[in-house]
């Protein structure tokens, strides 16, 4: 099959995953490029970052127009990622392809397992709440199902970044700024090292350190991904040439997938999609580990 068509098709899939999950697309783009087109990790990473930057940027702009993007928080995390992404790129070009591939497989396996764990916890929390309602004789509990669990589990304590009820903005405190900076640094370093967006770090971290709604968390994650991916791309292009013959169709497909996914998000997002992503992440992780072991 024509490599250009393969790259475009992979890009559509990645754009769809980014639109629906805010985290899944970037981490899958590099291994898919490695498997489908036979690119080494260091060549697949900048191609991935081009697609992430464009598709995430489009999603962030649409979210900003909708008023759900927390641009100050995204700017703080993006600035931290901007500083640490070149460090990851520098290290990636000095590591052999085999350990780099194995490291990516471990990260991908961790993401898949953590997604399963989160889904199990949400389902267990929902079951416990339903049982409590039945025990209290709440008639509304009779019709409630486990599938109606909230997107984030209840927090035992207040997170460091809380919304101000008066104006709906985040209250900026030293613990809040510190938590966002650490998240941005981790996302930036992994973006440069592995060519991923870092959404798999940003989304769960924002869920822990803020009380934002999930749609706002996903939108803010897309804003950070745009900044971090651009920084990683600039550092990669400075060190080695980018394979534009793959990058252009891949990025174009990712943009199309992002637009398609925005219209499908309300119908297809949710636990089933997260479970499908987790299964796919674990399968790809196993494939990468086998590939690395075989040299």
C-alpha cells in the first residue's frame, strides 16, 4: 500500500483518539508509525509531534471559543514543558533505538494498566454509592445504573487548584502553581524523549490537582500539548531532518480526525472508549516489547 495513504489513515485515527480522549492519540502515534511504516523511534517522534501540535492546536482553539479552555493553567504547564522538552529530545538522540523502544513499551503498558485501574475504581465507587442509596431507601436509586458514575471519583480532600465560586476562575496559590509546573515538566520531558504529547500525564494530573470538569481538563490538556509538541518539534528539527514525506499526510489526517472526533465526542466518549484505548495500549506495548527484544 502507498506509504502516503497509510500515513494519512494513521493520522485520522490519532486525531480521532485525541479528540475523544484528550490523551490517547499522542502516545499511540509513535508506535503506529514504527509498526506501519518501519520508522526508527527518533524519526517517528518528530512526525508524531507535528501531528500532535496541529491537531491539538485546532482542538484548543475550538475549546477556547467555547470558553472551556483554562488558558492560564495551560500557559504555565506549557512553559514548563517548553523548557524540559529539548532535554528529552537531546537524550533520545543519544540512546540506542532498542532501549528507547523498550522504555516506550513500559510507559505505554503503564498507561493502559492505569486506565483499567481508573475504570475499575469508578465502577466500584458507583456501585458503593448505589448500594448506599438503596440502603437509605432513596427511590431514585432504583433507576440509577453503574454507567452513570461521574467522570472523576470524589476527592477525600480539597485539591490545590480550586475554582473560585465568585468568578469561576482558578485560585492561584503556591501549591497550585507548583503542581501545575511539575505536571508541565514531566509532560515536556516525555514529549521530547518519546515523541508523545504528554496528555496521558496532563489529564490525570489535572484531575487530581484541580476541581475542573472533565471537558475543561481535556481542553486544557490540548492547549498544553500544542505548546509542548511545538517545542519538541523545534528541538528535533534542529538536531536532525524531519521526514516531511510522512509528516505532511500524517498531520493532515490527524487534523481531519480531530474535526471528525469533535462532532462524535458526545456519542462515543466514556468508559467503553477508555477501555478500548487501554486494550489497544497494552497490545501495542506488547508488540513494541517483542520488537525491542528481537533487536
